[in-house]
C-alpha cells in the first residue's frame, strides 16, 4: 500500500497487539477504526507517532487521493469523534483513517509529558 498523501510505501507496524501502517516518507499513520481506538487509548501511544508535526501540517494541506486499502473510495477529510478540533482523512468504505505526522500525539494528551515523549521518540527514530 502507498501513502494517500506523499505516495511513499506504508510499512506495517505492530505495537503490542495493535497493527497499523506508518508511511516511510511523511510518517503519517494509516489504521482502521478499531486500531485507531486502540492507539488512541494505548498508554504512551504518542511514542509511535514519530513524524515531525510541521511536516504533518504541511501534508495536511496536500490533496488526498483514493483509499490505499480498498482503492475505490476517495478519502474524505472529517473531524475525529471526540477530538473535533482534529481533522483527519477517512475512508467511508473500509472505515480506515489517515493521521498526518503529529496528529495521533495531538489527539492523545496536550500535556508537557506527552509532548516530551513525542519529541524523544522522534529524536530516537532519526
């Protein structure tokens, strides 16, 4: 599968028992509804959002193509339930989400500790 934003390869990632895909280019995250809910509630999940938030913001403005999973539905940008300030790309057909780099961390916790963990994770991934 390829990233719906930068078209780089989506690499499979497993965090504990949660499977999702992370873009090898822009570091966005592609996951189904169930995986998104698990990542959202997983302790320290922001550590797996290793992309640079400024890159994510730039790609947030990029045009979005077809769903990388079902390849039939054009992704729609919509508010994430429970995090209405956050808009992410969603496939209505297969119920999957694409979160630009930094958006998983943003929907988790805005506290100092969460931000520090995210910065350390990006630094370690480099």
